[in-house]
């Protein structure tokens, strides 16, 4: 077949550091720059490829349904955000499969394990979707491939490279029949079950090949050729050229079902030892204990991110106030706001402790020596979870305290100092559309405030009506956004004693709105204070309900960062968290 150009480069392993992420669209500056680099790499490596196949990637991503082929662009980029390697693949809808079209690194800059890491990431995407992966590799047999010996040797290495992952040529069909007399080396059609498909049936293989011949290579392959190839696929299951001794180096069977968890190490230092103060360190240990026996976890260390990510959502004056007052507080002492200067904000007092009321919305969120280190660590955990979304991890969980969704651009409160969910969403918004779903019992006033005038981040909150629930002044249904954000803020306030059925109906409305928005990433502000007998709530969700809730959210099929918010009944907190994430990873 003429379609069999050299497309897959063999990359040797090395020690260079890089991250892999999926390009959602070409609209953000970071994505547009990356796509230009990808197109340059493909043009340099595949000079014989048709120009329309390797250019206009932004347009292809903007029209994902064209010919029933949705593009997938993965890049490996270094610390300077230079593209070290890329994949262009397609998800075929009917029949359902993935096709790897191009894998490449910049000329003269191979190595570092980039090729293998990119390919493995694509396999994980396929496994998460329950799909098989197909692609082409040129033959290495001189009897069927008239190429110089050194090129044949490279083809042999390439085939061996993919065999290590469990990808082998399909044999016993006419797919490798030359399309013309000038076609000196037709390709193998390769199949990789990606750990989810153990064999390849003949009927499914025929549908895959038909889709490739008619939709991808329709301009090259005449009907008579297509019929010959399709009629040759008769053996069921289809046979693969798998060496007798071969053993696939597949990803772990549960690789796409593990929950990446980032715990705010050192959160215990922030402990307000006052009677009735429910935001306590035991919350984290309760959740961890519940998860440890019910969900496959992968512990990830939090990375430290620059303060610029925090300043992107919070006013510098607020950041400076919390950090500076925290650093001056003696051990064991806390400052609570007690004067709220609603009249004259232009002439604030000089004493830091008296400034609290300029920035805090309540009287029960103290500043002490440890609140800034703990809050800043939580923000790093949230950013790490967001970064994992960019790297195509399906689910990541920032298990943090203090929580964050009540922290506004210029104010803190509600046990919250920095808005972790908003910081994560802002980070992701540089790479595609983001939806924030807040399922804490209390309205996420901080997240609403931060994104209220923007249309690239959809904010949705299901919560107790502000007529009876904190923070009392926001969360009404008529608050829908302003300016460019009009219609991109959805509040779903419920009654004080709303039933589980009412909560689930509101969830259905929220999920439908998210589907219409079609985000590339999802951030969930996760509160378990909707549980029965929570001291700060009045609803009655139980483990079975949290299981259903987790399944429904995971059913959106989005890379999702869960950021811990409320949940204060520690006797049931672990069970509820375990049920929720069992629903998430098992969906």
C-alpha cells in the first residue's frame, strides 16, 4: 500500500526529564505554540507526507468529528516547554479504535525515552477507553521490502520496539499487498490490545480496515483493491506475527484505574486547638484510612510551583497579608478578625492584626504561624493534581487541608485561605477549557468570584441555599456571570433538608451543562459535608449515594482533578470517601 511511509521513529532510552500532555485545542497561546512546533517536527521528519496530513492541526482539533476521526495530539515537553516529541493519532468513532498516525522527535534530538513514554501514554488512553490501537510499520523482510539494508535494519528494530509493548503485525491478509508496481515496501498493519483486548476478531478487523481504506486512504485506494483486502480477512481470530517466546510488556492491568493521590504533607502543623473547631488534622487520616483498603492508590509527591500561580487568582495584597501576618505570629497564638471596615477601606490601620477584617469575611478563620505554610502546601498539591491532568492521568486527588473554595480574589474565610480549586483551574485554563464542579454543602463563593467574568472556565456549585447556609451572601440561582462570563456560572441551591433524590437531580443538571460546555479538563471541589450527620450540613448522603455520585462524575470521561474541601464527621468520613472514589475508578 502507498500509505506505508516511514512514520514511527525508534527512540533509545535515556535520562532526560520531560512531561507528556495532550493538546486540547489551538486557542490558548501555550497550545498554539506547541502545535507550531509539532507541525515543524512532522514536516522535518516526514518530508514525503501529504501536507494536509501534518499541517492545520489547530483546525483538526477544532473539528473533531470530521470523517468520523477525532484527532489526538500528545507532546513531550521539557522544563522550558520545548516539544521533545509528539504523537498524532485519531480516535475512530464507528468502529471504535485508535489509530497512531505519526510519532516523531525533532531531527537529531532523539533519545531520552521520549518515544517509549509517548507510546505508552497513548496505550493508557486506549486502555482507559477500552479500545485497541492500530498503526503501520514498514516491513523488514528483504523478500517483500525493496529498501537498502540499513533501512531494513531500522525497520527490524522498530518492530522489536513495539513488540516489547505487545504490538505485532497482523498476518494472513492482503493488507500488505502493494497498491502499485512502484510501491516497493508496503507496511504491516499493527495491532496492540493495550491490555484490554486479548484477541482481534475477523469481523472487527474488517471494519477497522474498511474505515482506514475508505476514510483515511480513500483518495489512494480504488474499490477493487479495498474489496481484495477485506475479502482476505477470514481467519477468526485474526492471527498476529507474535514470536513464540514473546511476552508483552503491557501497562499494569489497573493502570488506568489507579487514583493518583497527593497529600498535603505537614498539614498537621495547622491545628486550631479550640473546642468545636471541626477543621482538624484527623480529617486527612480518616480519609486515607478509608481509601487504603478500598481503592488502588498511587502516592505522588507534591511539586513546588512558583507563587505566580497563586497570584494569578488572588490579589497580591491578600497574599502578602496572610503570609506576613502568619510569619509574625508567636507559636500557639491566633488572630481572629473582629473589626470589619465596610466604610473606609482607603486608610487601613498599620498594625497587621487589625487588618484582618479588611480581608476576612467571618470571625472563625484565624491567622496563626502555620496557616500560610499549610495553605501554600495545599496549593502546591492542587497544582500537582492539575499537572497530572495535563499528562493524561485520568484521575488525581489533592487530599489537602485547609480547604479553599471560600477564598475569593481579595478575601479569605470559611476555614479557607487560598482557593486551591481555582488555582488548579486557572493553571489548566492555559491549555484548554475547564469546568469546576463544586459539590461541597456550602457555596463555593470564592471560585465564583474569581471566574465570574470569564467564559473559558465554567463554574457550577450544588449547595445549601444561602438563606440558611454559609456564606449566606452568595450562591443564589440568579447569579449567572457577568460580561464574557454571562451564562458560565451555574448555582444549584437546594433546600435545607433536601432529599438524596433532589441532590441527584441537581447533579444531573450540572453534568448536562458540563457536557454542553465540552471542557477539556474538570476540577471537582470535593466536599463530604453533604453526608448524613455532618456537623456543618443538613443533608443525608450515605456511602451508596457517594458511590453513585463518583460514578456519575467519572462518566464524563474527562481528565479530572479532585480537590478536597469540607467533610467533618470523621466517624463516617473515610467510608464516604472510599465509596466515592470506588465509584470514580470503577466507572
